[in-house]
C-alpha cells in the first residue's frame, strides 16, 4: 500500500489548495490533483487516507463517462498539461484530472432523495428543507416521494449554508438557477438508478457547476463518497442514521475522542485510517463494478 499523499508539489508552481484538491492553473485548463487529505466537521485532519484521492478521481471519471450532461473532464493523464521540468509524475498518476477552466457558480447544487444530515435537521425544526415543505411525520432516512433540490452557499470558512431556491435565483439569476436545478435533478435520477442496480442507495449528493463559454458545465468531483451519501440498500432501515460508504466512520470515531471541533483535530489511529481507506475502495469497486487498480 502507498503512503498517504497529502500535498502535491510542482516545481515553481503555486496551486490553490482546497480542503482536498490542489488546483494548478495552466491558462484555459486546470490540473486538479486530488490528494489523500480528508476533512471532517470543516477541518482537514492531520492524517491522510492512502489512495483516497485516487478513489475520488477514478470514481468521478467513471460517472463523467455516464452522465447525460456536459462536464469539465478532458483527460486523466497529468502529462496532458505542460508540467514543469523536474515534476515527480508518479504520485500524480491516478489522482489527476486535466479539466476545462470554468467560472465557478457560487452555489452548491444539492439533491436529496432521502432525509438525512442537514436536511433531516432542518426538517425536524421547521418541516421544510431549503424552503421546500415536506409532508409531516417523516422519519430520519425516509425516502422522499420526489427528490428535492436544496442549494447551499459555498462558505470560505465553516459550514455551507442551506438556502431557498429564491435566494439562489438572486445569486446566479433565474435562468442559470433553473438550468442548474434541472441538470442536478437529472444527474441525481440517472445516478440513483445506476447505483440502485448495484445495491447502493444514493441518499443525497452535491454538484458544482461553472460557466464555460457561456454554458453551465459540471465541474469538480461527482458522486464520490466525499460529495454523496451512499447507503448499502440491503441494510436500509429508516428511523435512524444509516451505515454508509462516506466518511461517517471517521466522524463517528472523532465523536468518541472528546475533540471540541473548534481546535485542530486529533490524528487518526492507523486502524481508523485503514478502515476508512477500505470503505472508500469498497464504494469505488461496488459503483464502478471493477477492482480498484492501486490496491
Ligand atoms: N473546472 C473547474 N474550473 C474551475 N474551478 C474548478 C473546476 N473544477 C473544480 N474547481 C474548483 O477547485 C476546487 C477543488 O478543491 P477542493 O479541495 O474540492 O476545494 P473545497 O475545499 O472548496 O471543497 C474547488 O474550489 C472547485 O470549485
Ligand atoms: Mg470540494
């Protein structure tokens, strides 16, 4: 197994480092390197998860190949951008995407087919999620009669904030807002049916879009364990939280440590990091229907 790769380094270039990805600007294209960093409760943990970045990149690539919408992915080969002399290419392989550079819309496009996470929290308080009224009496993890579009703002620091669709219209305009909603719902339905055929429920998921030459395209990662809640269908039992293929395992462990979530988080024990790695790889293999190449 490889060691965790938590920081990329291209000679003479300074990336924009997100929580998980290092993004290098090559003019009209970007090199997006998914590292093995993991975030939880809005903190990047001091411990990486070996190969996690490869899982995110490879799974996104599988989905980009299936989805009925225009997206940013051009190539998985980092050598398709002019890498600076002396670049160590090996660690980039498998975790890199060469993409079209887009103007990012400042909204997270979330679709929920089940009531969970911040959706469940809001529903308990108000009976609504992002301004969408839902029937009374729903339980945690219940399936919704119709998937709902529940946008959120992108917050530089801290939690994304759920917003009503009307607020999204104010931010990006009615025409873009409606297009992003329709595309998000279409992708959700396509992916939900695909995942269901593999024994996985797609509880909810988040997309990012950007403007490329006047058209909205899907950017970033899609339908990964970091951006989605995947639940094993065989164990589905509403009325409580569900076991999942996302980083719930890490969150649960952090909750046992007494960490206050307001100061730098603790490192993960090897066993927790390895179990988390196994969860990500399992999600990849179930959804992609093929072995993970870097096992
Ligand atoms: N095609 C693209 N064009 C422009 N920006 C992009 C594109 N794809 C991804 N991004 C941006 O790259 C960054 C990816 O890094 P990530 O670690 O996921 O960041 P974050 O901490 O914001 O989630 C995000 O800010 C995302 O909006
Ligand atoms: Mg991100």
